[in-house]
């Protein structure tokens, strides 16, 4: 719904894009593409996938006609042993929703990378590490998910910016641990974070973050570009990972 009702998040995403160096291509790691093994898309002209149901009709009319980047997909495949290449996959809303706000001209090539809900946070971090050279060669790795994601707890009439107590507690623990770069705790978030099972009944919305963190390198610093809550259950933090010498 941020595409129709951008609120504070939409302008914040746009402002973030304006601060970043313009990338030659984008690798979007989406919570909404789940596979058993790492998979990268390689469609030369990816379709806009409307992978949601029961929303207002204008959302289904939105399109994000960014070109694909089969050459980038080949680069990714060369860095990740055993990765699969999907030459038909389009852009799901985990990719095109933020990108349509950040880069509305849709003129930067985009490919997607899947996440594997059965794999650990550390495995996704290691996957990101394998992709680190891309970030040094003009590729923006955009991880799209959410610091909390329990749609059953949404409060439709929540006050603007309000959060359920467990949502705020989980968010604060995670961001504090991330800023401290406590990797053992981050990898073990299921056991160590407060209310982890409720904040993420399934892990796919948190796993993209680990890919981005790994790709930023061992000296990466996390910066909070934006923070907010939506519908009391969704933490809308935007984070940027950069190397200290970037």
C-alpha cells in the first residue's frame, strides 16, 4: 500500500536513493522469492509480478519496466557455486515496490536473488560475502524485507507511528545488536532476540538483510537511514551498510 499511500516511508526511500551513488545495476534480494537453493533471475525484460491478493485494483495496474541484466546474473553465478539461474523470473513486489519509489524512471537494470527460508542467517551472510566484489563494481545490493513481519498482529486503526510493545522490543534489540556488529548474536537471533518467534513467524523477511550485511564486507558499518512503524506490527527501518573506507 506504500505505492498508493507513501506516507513518510516513500519520501524517505526517495531521499535515500538520491544520497547513494547511481549504480550500474541492482541486485534485489527479496523476501518474496523463496527457493531451496540460491537462485538468480536472468530475464532480459522482467515482468512486473503482482504477487498479492485482495488489495485495491490500482495496485495491479502498476508496472516497473526496468530492464533485466543477464550479464549481472552471469557474474553472480560465477561467484556462488551451485547457484541456479531462472531466465523467466520477473520482479516481485519485494523488488519493484521500493525501486519504483527510489528509481522511478526504471532505467537501471535489475535482477533478483532468492532467499532460502530453510537456511540459516549465517548461511545468508556467507552468501552475501561471496557477492562482495559486486558492491565494489557499481552494483547496489538492495535487501527488501522487514525488521518485523507478523501480519496477524496488524492493527488497522493504529495511531501513526505507534508500535506494539513486542515489535519495539524486537526492533530495538536487533538494531542495537547490528550497530554493535555482534555477529554471533545476529546469527542466533531466533534464540537471543526478544519475541523472535512472534516478530517473525517465518524468517524470510529478515534473511535478505544478512545478504546485504555480508556483501558490505567485514568492516561494514550500519547506518539507520529511516525508522518508523506501520499498522503497529511492521517496523519500517531502512539501513545502509557501507565499508569504513567507502
